[in-house]
């Protein structure tokens, strides 16, 4: 099930200000543009990517692009936010379904690496944001770390992990996940998702025990 | 002592092929060019950076630059390697001096964040390598992970940490260190080095216990 192709939900607010789609058909076009932008920016990088390259890949007219976005910069910014949301939407249900906090961290890492394997361009896009749109880059990691810190705190309050979990633990976990995703998601798929997730979960189970 | 300014050692092989300096004075010029390149690339990014910007910052003639490097690409590539070496040279003595493997990991993280605080440009430079020079980017992280894996294995053989430490643990530790360096080295210095290092060491001491 984890690998079943599911069309990602698209927030109408992904469009530029005042350009949010109002119809289902409009939302589908917006989704097609964002998916095409992921491939275009991922393959060519921001500077070589073009709006016409995106519309060609999406199979939509140039006019449709400008119905929803003001510029190449605007669609790039929307794409970073969209990728961030897609990761959250992929890992959140697995985390919620987990029986305890360590199982939740295990599921979060497992689903993240699975997502990366299907979206290898995510690293190039988010990493390039550091240069093209530093505010989006910072927002992506700050938001992700806050989300991890909040769920660790909730786990601590339920007595499942140590009571002194902090922002340092959240950043440590995010860093592990990002680098394991790079190594075993983008570079080489030479270990199973379960091997990676079990190894880390085993370390965290003891390292974060109450 | 950790914050005393020490001139980094410069490998003569940092220069382009056939251009290695043969004199102490030459090595000093090469060092000055690399330090100036770190500031120029860090502030302006690869595309906007220029050889003349580097030589101006270094206070050397344009001809001196070409005595050691073939191009802007060549000095960028040398800089990524040099930054990688500088990190290693900064953390290695602290790791060697540590009484056991957990103390070594603690010291490695502490010295890395300390280094980042004094060289905030390192993230922009290594991250930009992903786009400008992907081979250098990959080499930097692959080499660092191998170094961590080797020292974990040695620690396991001495019985100081669990015997099943693997490449997954090495990548997890590298990821933690890189992201903690970004958050508490580059973004904001709102926690002491010891607080960060103690938090992670405490988690690893239990998580990697034999």
C-alpha cells in the first residue's frame, strides 16, 4: 500500500496570490503544473529550468501557467512548500497509526525514505532553495523540526520516551532522516526500508527511553 | 583553546594539476586564495563569485591566482576539498584524545559545531557543490561517512559500543551533526556547545551501548 500511486492533495493556496483555482478542474491543472515543475527543476536546476519547459511537461498551455502563477520564482516557491506538504501527508498517517512514540519515529523514517525513492528530485529542489529562495529553505526545516519536537513532547507526556526531550533531539532526528534518505533513497537503494528503520528505531528505543 | 585562530594546514595538492606550490611562500599564497575563495563563494554564491573578487579579497595579483588554479571551477572544487579537510583536521585531534567511543562522538560533534560557528559559509559552499560540482559533494559526504563508520567499528572492536554498528549508524550520526551544525552553528548560537554535545552523547551512550 505504501507504494500505491496516490495523487497528492493540492492546496489551492499553492497558486500565486489571487490566483487560487476555484474548480476541481483548476485544481487538477495546478497539480499537473506542480508535478511537471518538480521534474523540470529536478532535472535542469532552477537557472536552466523554464516556464515553457514546465507547461510542455504538464501538457498545458502557457496561459494556464499564468492563470495560477506569476513567475518561475513563484512556482519554485510553491513547489518547495508543496514538497514539504507531500512529505508530511505521506508520513503523518503512518506516524498516527503507530502504537507508541518509538514506533512512530520508525514509521516516519520508513515512509520518508519510501517517499524519497519515488521522488528523488526532492533533494535537489529543497537544497537549491537554499540559494534560490532562502526563506522557503529555512521555513521547510524549521517547520519540520517543530513538528518532530511537538510529537516527541507528546510522546514524553504519555511516558513513552524520556521527559527531557528537546529541540536538540528533534533536529538530531531530522538530520538522521534527511541523510538516510539521501544515502538509501537517492544514491542507492541497497538496503530495505525495514532494515534502515529497524536500525534507527532500535537505537532510539534505548537512547530515548524514559 | 578550541577557539584560538590556527592557520589551517594547506595541502599543496589543493592547487590545480601541475601547479602545486613548491615554497613556503607559495603555500601561504595558496592558503590566502582558498580563504578568500571561502568568503567570496560564501557571500556571493558560485555564479556571482569571480576570480577577481577572490584575488582582491586575498590581496594577491590575478597572475598569482593562475599560478595555482586553472579556473573559478578549479578553485571551487579545491575549496570543497579544503573545507572537508579543515573539518577533519579540527575534529580529529579531539576524537583521538577522547577516552572512549561515546566521548569521541561527543567531541566530534562539539568541535564540528565550534568550527561551523567560525566558518558559517561552509554550508553554502558544500551545499552549492551539489549543483556546481556533484562529484565533490558526493565525495565529501561519502568520505565523512566512511570515516565515522571506521571509528565506530574500531570502538565496537574495543567493546565500547554495540558490536553491530553499521553504515546506517554512521550516516545517522553524520546527519545529526550536519543538522545540529546548521541549527546551532549557522542559524543561531542559542545553546552552548556543551549542551548540544551532552544531549547527543547521552542519547548515543544508551543507544549504542554494547
